[in-house]
């Protein structure tokens, strides 16, 4: 790796909010006390330096304590690093990003534990009966999430909270204004690096964000298997039980729950929940799951395009056909597990949401969801939802364009893999409003 790659490294560093230096030094010489400062190494890069034990020592030294709580996160972190190394496709940028991302999530863990040392009662705050939006990737979960977030009776995870899951009284001198400012900086740098990112996943500092970011602090996240070429990690994530990770997830939600949230209902969202509804419902047995449905022939190729977009900077070689196969297999596994959980938990509340209906008439679809939940859609809330739709028209950041054939995912191949699902939920895959 020569100096011509340093601008690319700087851009990726900007994306992840790093303070970086560019002198030619090894990672081992990095000042561990400065979170996120990574020397952009060239000929002396040592991927072996990305080890969980080393990262944990560095972050603990920076924070000033090593109370990690449950160490269940060490296994997936180790597997992620080892899997990236075994694939032998990780770029220099990828190793730099993996190291910085791991440090950030490790720091979040220690900051949360530090907060709980001062406020142990926070671990007992009730979560009530949260609404959890999920579905295969690219099935309208973000649209539904944003609409439900317009209801003041709902409590959603804001982007600035998702990045640093600490309440304003966190003891680190990071009040809400500071945390919001950090999120604004992070977002500005992200869009500077990747101006087209908004076409795939719109973001705003105060806007609702995927709760998957909380699972990332346990290193149990669909995000990692999409971003990095880590087959062993992806296989583990798709097939394992994540009860420990979801216990951490619920704990972070309790930490973020404030007194003024007592009468508000959490509205959470992540496609990553699809394959792990068993763990989610074990951890939060009163949760209500809103399951979004879209024709897999459309959703799976769109998901493959998303993987292709986020993986390219981190991988020396990305095969579109491999990405397509991965997207198809992951969606098959996640959907199969979700339907198994639904069959085994018939007493749970599941509400099915049609993507075609949601896109055709978003407010009417939300009104239907409310009716099935026994809720009323107040005129003022409906008005706010319509204002949000006017201010955030579909494809305002540009249309997400992709060629399914590039990923080896013609609609007939994908639909053949989901024949049973398509027959069972046919009414939800066609416009019905």
C-alpha cells in the first residue's frame, strides 16, 4: 500500500468520525489514550494488531476502568476479526475501519457500565410494551418507523442517542447539546464522503435511527456481516442465539429511558431482528412486532446493492455474484427463522404490514396498523404524518438504482426461493388499499 491511498484512508476516517494522523507509524505506536486516533499505516500495517485483547486494553486505559459487565461480546468480536483475516480480502481501509469501529463500541460498553455504577437503578427502568418494526431489508421499515415517530405518544431512538447511548446526566460532561453536535459532525462528514448515501438510508441527528446500533455494542449485528467480507461471522450471526446480545440491547434502552418517557411507548426498528425474534421476545416478552412484507424479488436485489455499496471501501475484491448469493441466503435464513418463531409464539402480537400498501397510501396503512393495535390515530398526529411525508418525499435524495442481473438475482430466481412465503402472504405482497 503506497501513499496514493492515503486520501482514500482520510475519507474513510472522516466517515467514521476519526481524528487521524498520517505519519508512517505502526498501530502499536498509536496513543491509546486518544479515542479514535489511528495512524494511517502504509508499508508497516500489521492486521494481526487488530486483536480483541489489545483493543480492550487500549480502550480500558483510555476510559480509566475495565468493568465490561458480561463478556459475552468477546466471542463475536473475536470471530469477526478472525473471519475478516481468514477471508484474506480485507483492504487497508477495512482494517483501519474495523479497528476504529471496534474501539468505539468497546468505549460505549465501558461508558454504559460507568453510568450504571453511578446510577444502578437505571438497569431496572421499565420498557413497557415496545413496538418493534422489522422485516427483510428494503421492505419499508424506515418509512413506517419515521411515520410512527411523528406520534408524541411514541419514544424513538434518535441518531445522536444511537451513536452514544448515554443519557444527558452521564457523568462525562456530554450534555444533550454536545451529543447532538457530535452526531451533526459525524453526519456531515458521512455525507461529505458519500453524498449518495441518503438515497439508501436517510439520516438526521434528531431523527429515528435503527436500534441495530445498540446491538453493535455487543458485536452481534447484521451491519458487520454486510460491511465486511467475514463469512464465518455471517454464518454465526445468521444461525446462533443472541440472547446475551439482546440482554445488552434492552439494558441500553433502559439506560436511555427518562422520567418523561414514563407514558410513552418505545418504537424500535431493525431488519436485523428478523432472524432473532426468539431472543428479542425472550428479552422483551411484551413487545409487539410489526412485520413488513415486500416481494422478495424486489427486496433481495435491493439488499444486495446495499451490501455492495457498504462493502467496497473495506474489501480489496468484491464479487457482485457472491454478494447476490449472500443476500439471498441471508434473507432465506432470516425469514425462515422469523416464521418459525411466529409459529412457536402464537400468543404474541404480530401485525403484518404490506409494503405496496405502505408506499401507495402511507397514512391509511398506519391507520390500519393503529386499528389492529386498538389505538386511535388522532387528527393532529395524522396531520403531522402528512407534513412529514410532504417534507420528505420519496426518493428526494435520488432514486436507489441497481441491476438485479449484476448480482445474479433475476426476479424469477429469487421468487422461486420464497415460493411458500409468497403463497402464504400473497395478499400482503400486492396493493390492497
